[in-house]
C-alpha cells in the first residue's frame, strides 16, 4: 500500500489516502470533508530507514534514532 496526499479544490482540505501501488491513477478520490471529487494529488516525500556501521561526524545525523535531521 502507498500513502498519497491530496488537496480538495473546493474546501482546501488536505487528506491522505492509502491505495495499492499504481492504483492512484484510476482511483476516484473524494474529499472526506465536503465530498467533492475535485482533488489534486500533492507531492510527498518518502521515508527510508537504513542501517550502516560507519560512525557519523559530530555535526551530522547518525540515521539510527530517527530524531535528527
């Protein structure tokens, strides 16, 4: 499942929809607030967690805790 963010053109509500990968092109997306079908998909970043054994420098994120940036 993929998470997609949409914005309603009518009421400006921003909401998320979970769809199987690739189904977002043919899915009928309806705003949960005003029930309008006039929605636009927003650009969303992805979150990737990786593990590595190298030590981070004092001024950079180690990637292990998920709290720094």
